[in-house]
């Protein structure tokens, strides 16, 4: 594998890869007879064009930061957690219980208890596959996938039997009381005397950024994180250094599940103010792509989450504004991004190496 | 001993050279391989600097050099893994452009890698055919390969069972499969990269006979190693690589181990080391009746041993006779099925990871046999590996977090004290040469000033300069009154460092000797399980 300087590895190659994905997406749009330029225009306006649209972008970004971080923590321990979807669903149950129980108080209490509950519920749901792996050697890819289905089934059962208000036929909880709604970003800004229009994202976006900082501190500055990374690179070195593989597996998966669970607070407490089916909306799976493209580094994940958030929001606007472009097209574009940035990075990497080598100074120093 | 062997080989070699040189004079043939002005840089590092090399057909040419001298880079260029920045390759007098291993194979170059490239659950035959099936269906290819293999096998005396599953074969036989693979692809030039590093002495002898046979039938062999004795024993010509530069080709018969060592390291290397007499203290470690089964197979059978302060107990033996399991048990990584380990009078009770941590906290250092498997995390930056296992010490802690400033300062100090090169604690560990990686492990374990140091194969895959350094470190620890248990398959190393030597055979200790009262042939017999001095020495002889 050719070596590249760090800036090229971490900035140039991803940017060129995204560029290539955009190029091929343009070809896809062209192939159904629409103008790619117009599509890009509509998409980027839809994602960033005004505070209202950007608010939605940030809302989706928040979801993807949590689920992307969740995948990356497990990945650093050498574990592939595909169960973000189920862990987020479970976290949603925790958040909803906090909302139903405490919505007569105020949003600060609901938020704090809700964050704690969703972490606890998400961790719990990840801890079961982790336990099965640590004690029985069960393949965690398979168990976490299966737990997604179990969680989805449980949620249906809970919503249609226990949590729905009496007299209602819809499988969802009642709306939480107004006072318990977590403030949106525009509300927060307006506290300081401004007067700006509705921004859909709420202060849990800031929690997501804090979580990214926290995950960075955990992975690269804490002893436990050091042990997790050591375990992820080599189980045998971890044994040699005296770490318990049971402990590391449980901790890494619990943190991973807790982060996935946090995603639910954004949807349940921050936006929908009730628990309903399908509130995760694939964010758990998108987290895998986000983590892959963000190279499992918190900063990369925040940026990749923004990219996917923009694609999500801009894509919705796109199919609304240009009905000839079907909603599925945006999934094609996302797939192209994953393909070029995640799976085929060497397609860009090797020409980049060749190009940079040409400009390398004689003493072998990179530019 | 080395000197004796050198001189024993010499007369043959001289006559060989005469024959060769007459042959060359009569019919000047093009060299089997000739490299002209090869340059290759990786970032700042000039791995190959204007390398010229010419090897006559039908000879064995040795390339020696320290780790990181550029040998493997050069061979990777020859085999198409890398491309040279400049320079050209001639094979049998024809210039060749080699940009992939396919080009190399087509040019008649075969490579036997240090770490075998075999599919372990496949049979030898399937491995040999793999990649050269010649069509979508296997049946025909396997049939043809089988007949061709029979010919090759008969011709060169390469005995390999074609239907044996590779992972069931001993390492020496796996290597022969690799050689067969190359011969099956009609290689005329065979490159072997550190081929003996994984072999027992008898397997190495077998390989040497095989290579001599290949040479006699006209094949050309390039043999890369840093074991100088092998160069003297086997090769016709030799060249030395140092810091990316290649020396001229030297007739092996006209050089000697000290001269090669000096060319390799760039200074005079001290081979014999004067040891101060041991000042034996209290028993630090004793093992009583230890037995271990791995997957139902008994690996340790009633082991008794004792290590005392101020002495080096050497554990010799052919690899795979229980030494690995012994070290694993002593370092807490594997639980005993029976028996006990007593450290400074205290019997060890805990098991698993807590025992490993307890031992480390109680002053037991452990330089593991396999630094890649146990000692280092290759993608970590060097400073992260300098604290591995000790990272929970209070001085590396700041509140709930790691104090990375103090960890990095500590790593810098270790780099300085143990002369790790390059002096860059932020470099990825995998980018250091083998010797310097090993120095990182040695530095980490010795800097803790352990009361008992468990050492496994401390100089495996390590160059001469680093070997000398690591040996001196171990002897300094001994002089400081620490107890050392040294496991090594290199008899030279065992004899140079140990005060007492126990030999392991089939999970047992087949005999224990005072280093002053034994020699290679005595130990060699013990390694085969034969003790012809039975009863002369008890397990723990009186000393000093």
C-alpha cells in the first residue's frame, strides 16, 4: 500500500472521492433526461439554501453523528456492530418512558433523564450480543442484525399493547406535554434577543457534538479507550498486556449501543415528541456508512454525518421540486458516495500517489 | 565453534570456486540476473541507493544486511511488488520490465517468502497449482501437475506428499511446497528471503542440501539472511547491503564471518562476550510439577525448574517442544492444569488477565517470543507501544485520562537509552525495522527494572548490531542481581548468556546443565531427548 502524507490521506483523497461520486451521480441524473446542474442546485439549496432547510439538514446530521460514533467505537474494538438500528429503537423506548413519566415537569429534567435512559436502553440492547460473543463466541454481526428484528417486533408489541393511549388505534404514544419539548436551535438563539425563523434541529445537536468530543477523548486520551484500541488491533497483544477480553467487549459494545440509543433522543424528545414506529428511519444503518467514510475518527464522522444529512434533506427537496427525479435517485446517489468514498478509495488513492510522486522534491519530501 | 565450521567448509569451497572460475573463463555466459543502478525511495528513506548486482548462473548468492538495510525492498522490486524509481533489471542478459509478480514468474524468477504464501487448508498439490491452473476446470491441471511434480521431486529430492493438507505439514515441508510452487512455474532463479528463520537446525540442513542440489542442476539461488554462518556454509558468492547500498560481489571463500559482520554493521562486532561470574541470590521463581494440555494434547509434562536472582537460566530446545507454553504459563497468559508456580515464595493463585496484571505489578517483565503477536500493536505510534501493559501506572495518569505528555517523554527516554532508530516516537510501529521494534519491546520491559525477566527468542529476526545490544542489556540485568529466564532456539545465544541451561524435549525438561560444563553436542543430544549424563546433575546443581 503506497504511503501518502497525512493531509493527502485524510483530506485530498476523501474530497476527490466525493467529487467522483458527484460526477457519477450527475451521469445518473443525466441518464433519466434531467439536468444534473439543476439537480445539484436544487439539492444544495434544499440542504443549505435557507435556515429552515439547513435546520433539517442539521437534524439528520445529529442522528448520523450518534449512529456513526456508535459504529466507530465498536469498530475500534474490532467489533462490527450492525445493530445500531435496534439499539436506537430501544433507546427510543427509554427516551419515551422518560417523556411519558416526566413531561409534567420541564424539558431540562426530561432531557437529562431521557439522555440517561436512552443510553441505558441502547447499551442494554447491545450488551446482549456482546455477552453472547464474550462467553459463547457468537458472531456479533449476525446477533446484532437479529437483534434489530427483535427490537422492531418488541416496539410494535409495546406500542400497540402497552404504550398507546386507551381508545387510540394508532401504534404510538400520546404527545408529550408542551413544556417538556426540548428547545429547537431557533428557540435557543431567540433567547438572546434575536428573532430568527424556525430551525428544525434542536439542542441535542450540541449533545451530538459533545458526544463526538467525548468519543475522541475516550479513544485517544483515556486508558480504557487505549485498551479498546489495543484489543481491536490485536486480541493477543491485549491478552499479553493483561486485559480481560470479556470486559473490553462488554464495555465497547455498551458504549456503542449507548451512542446509538442517543440517536433516539433527537427524534423522540427533540422532534416527534412521541414514540412511534419507524422513527429511526434507517439512521442505524446509515451510521455504518458514516463511520466508514469518516474513517472511524470523530471529526471525520461529524463531517460525513453532515454530508449524509445534506443528502438526506437535499434529496427530499430534490424529489419534491423535480418530480421527474424519483426519491430512489437519492438512494442511488448515497450508494455512489459509499461506493467511491468507502469501498473504492484505492481507485482515487493510487492515481493520487502517482500524481504527488511527480511533484515530490528531490530529497524525497512531499510537497 | 563458528570458526571451526568455517574452516571445515573452506577447502571444498575453494575447489568449487576454481571449477566455477575455469568454467566462466571457458564460456562467458550472461549473468542469471544483473541489476544496474537500482534506486528506490519511500518518503524520506532511500531504501535502495544505486544498487548494482550480478549473479552468475548455477551459483548460490547470499545477500546479507541488517534489518532495514534494503534487502527485502530490492527483492520486492525484483519480484514486481515495487517498482524501482530508476535502474534496470537484466535476466539472462535480457532487459526485463517487471511490474507485477506475473512478469517476474514469466521471466523465470521464483520467490520463497519469509512468511509463506500458502492456503493452509489446501493440499500441497492444490497450493502448487493455485494461480497456474491453466483453465476453468481443475481435474486436468491437477493430473498434469502431479506427473510434473513427480519429475521435479525425483530430480531435486524434494520429498513432499502432494495430498497432505498444508497446515498439517511441518514448517520445513511447507517451505518445500513453496519451493515446488516456484519450480512448477519454471523458475530458474530462486529467491529465498530469510528462509531459515522459521526452521529447526535439522530442517535448515535439509534445506541447504536441497539448495545445493538445485544449484548443481543449474538453477541460480539468491539467499537472503542475516545469519552469517549460513552464508559461509552455503553460498558461492556474497554481497553485503548496508543503508540501502550494495557492496561488490565477494567470493565467499575469500571472506570470513568477522569481515562480513564488520561490513554489515559498519564497525567491528564483538562475538565472544566475557561474562562476570554469577552472583547467585535467593530463588525468585520456582515451578513445581507444572503440566498443561492444549486442545487435549499435553504440552508441558511435570516441569520443575528454579530461577535465582543474579543468574540466567537458559531454556534450549527445538521450537515446539513446550517452550511457548512454558512462557505463556509463567507470564499468566495460560493457566496450568496441574502444578504450581511460586514467585518469591508466594504461590500464584489468580488466573487470567488479573494474573497477568498482578505479575507485571510484582516486577515480572516479559519479552514475548513473538513481538508481532504479543509484544506490539503494529499500527500504533511507537510511544503508544512504549507503555503497553504499563499504561495504568500512576505517572501516566492525569485525572481520568492518560497523561500523554508524560507517556511521550517516557517513550523518548526509552528511545534514547536503547538507541531505537529512527528516533521518532510518533512513527507508526510497523514502519520500524524488526530489530528496532524488538528494541522497543526490550526497552519497555527492562526499563521497569524487573526482578524476574522472562525472555522469549529475544533476537529472532533481529540484526547483528541489535543482537549485541540486547544481549548486553540482558547481561546488565543479570549483573544487577535480577533473575532471568531465557527461552531461545538459538544455541549460540543460550550458550553465550546462560549460567545454567535446561533443555526441553516433548514437554519435559530432558536435562539441565551448567553452562560451563556443556557444549553444543551435549545439548544437541538433549534436544533430541537423549541424556547421556543421566544422574550426573540434579535439576538444580550446586553453584558458586
